[in-house]
């Protein structure tokens, strides 16, 4: 089998749209009949995923794999950094936790991970026709270039041609692109095969004089102006516009607590699709109001985020709403917070030995340890009013929770999972809304609580909806880019 061709998308900054451009290219190449895999040597994100074999990877590459029509594989993201503080992260290599590292320590250590990166990449390259590589941040971070393993450093290691994307929606795109190119070394500039203007709104003809001047100054072709595409595809962590939604005009109001270390908010994207559910993220008592349902999501640090919840006044507000019967759902770290007690006997969760009372809404107690549970699961909800809903998802958490009450669901192996107490529900299952069954039962329940009749809104199944969005993304990018030039950059003709 011949070795895969590759193309790398780098950006002028974080949030330039690299992840979605890579997803689009994965879809385009797959539509053209090629076996495609995504790759990102190092990802920093709190949104993660557990593969079928129980390994952890960043969700951006999961989305790209789904766009390519293949099973997510940890080789697509050999290094995952999950920030646990402003100066440190949990380091995950090939899906397994290597430990906590301060930024300075990791910076000194990361070159030792190059063999892991190349082993993952080379293994993928033997199985597919094309690898679409995503960079991180900007290749022109001149303070970081010496030890780069994710932008031009990686491009050199795997001999990748590069497309450089700039975000015109933020403004200053010509300066972004020109400045980035100028800060690169000659051999790095030589890898760039073309420039991309991303997230454009308006008449492309107005840009023509600027595009011509940009090409003259950089001596690089502009391969396309990609429009701002209104597609509903998972975003990267804190840059997601979803988290900034404050008011949604729909019959039902679902408030998700925006914890400081919020993780896996992608669990709730399928809720946003429902025509009756207005999903918003709140971080203050004033913003909370009186919603029809409250969700406490996952977090990278349950203990510290529980302390924040307490100090912000949101704990007291949530408890008052719970007394009035407002339904509350906790997922993963949010589930742990809802219990009676949280013990961190070794400081593995919060960095210090401590015991903390929970919100006291569920009869559970959680004890944290170094061991992380990572597994894909299927389950059936046993708790009313959601009984019978089939779930598929995954668990990814530290801590063992002892339950003294009614379970939320039953796993495929017959084990009970989660806990219920009145209208308070807790579960470890990420992806619990993806099948759509729990979403529908939750909607009917909330409608009855509010005294309104559920509309007969026919929802597209989540997987079908996701595939439709990938096709829309691919159509938009294919129509905007010079795909013949992209193929030529890889040494291919199309």
C-alpha cells in the first residue's frame, strides 16, 4: 500500500476556522472517493471523546473523522492537553493519561513526544489515501517556534504542504495573513501553497483589489474566499459562540450553568436542535432567572467549580429553584456536585486534600482518585418520566460515586448507573441526548410541567442531521476553494 498524501491547514490565530476547514476537506475528499483521516499532533481542549477501545482524544478530530466517514481513532490526536488551571494541564498521550504538567515543564518535555506523534501519523498513513492535518493557534508565534510540534515543525516532520487561513470576520485579515507569512522562515514560507480568506460575509468583488495586493506582497495565491457558513457542527471549547447565547425565544427555557472549567458542552448540541427547547448558558444568578430546567454540565475540575458555584451565589439560587420543583440534571462533574459529599483524599482532582459538601440534592457520595474511567456505553433509562429512552454515549471521569438511591439508567451489562431524587437527575453518560429519545421525553415532561401541549415537530435523527450538516459544509468550501490547486499541492490530479 502506498503512503498517504497529506495537506495541512494552519491559521493566523486560534479561532480562524481551521477545525471546520479540515472537516470540510475530509468530507470533500471522501465524497471524491478517497479514504481520508484527520490528524492533529497536539490538541488543547476540554471537549474530549472516548474511542471504542476506551482511549481519550479531542472532539475536533472526532468530528473530522465523522465528516470523513470513518471511526474516530486515537492516532488522529496522539497528544491531548486538558487545562486544569491557568498554568497547567493534564497530559494525555495516545489516549492515556501521563499526568499533570505545568506549562513550562511541558514546554521542555514536548519534543520527547515526537516519536509518539510520528508513530501515530505513520500508522495512519499506511491505511488511508489522504491525511488532513490541522495546526494549532498560529505558526508565527515566534516565542514558541523553536520547539514547535504542531505547526511548521510538524509540517517539516511529515513533509506537508500548507494552506494558511485567516479570519476576515474578526477584521484585519490582510494584516493577519501578510504578517504571518513575513514572520516565517524562508523554508517555512516555501511550504505554503496558498492562502484562504475564511468566514466572509458580503460581496467578494469588493475584496478583489485587496486579494490582488495580498498576492503581490506575499507571492502566494489566494485559493479562495470561504463564506461564513451557517452550519451546526461542534465547535472548539471556549471559542464556541454557543456559550455566548443568553436569550433564546422558544417555548421552553433550558439553562446550562457555564462553569469556569466547563467540558464536553457538545453533549447539549442536540438539545439546541429541538424546536421547543431554548438552550442558553448562564454564569450569574441574574442570568439564571427561573428556567424550566437547569443542567449542571461536565467540568475538568469538579471541586474548584463547585466552590465557584458556591461563591457566585448560583448554588443558593439553584437550591431555591429545586425546592420549587424545577427539574435539574447533572452530567458527569455536574452529577458529582449534586451529591451529599465530595472527597479528594489525595488531591488528585483539585490539587489539594479536602472534603467538600455537595449541593445535597442526590443521595450520593463521590471519592476522587487518580484512576480515570473511560468507556463507551449503551444504556436504557429506568427513571420516570424518561423510562425507556435508549442512550448511547461514553463515560470519562475520575472518582467513584456511591449511590444510595434510585438509579437513573441501566447499562447494557445490567449495572445500574446514575441517580434520581424527585425531579433531580444525575448521570455520568456523555452524549446522552444524541439518540434523540431522551430529548423527546424531556421535552414532553417539561411541556407538561409548564402546562403546554408539545407540538408535533418532526425531528431529523441526530446522525442524519449531522451528515446533512457535513454535506452543507463541504458544498460551501468546495464551491469557494480552488480544489484543483489543493489537489496539485498534494501532488495529485483531480
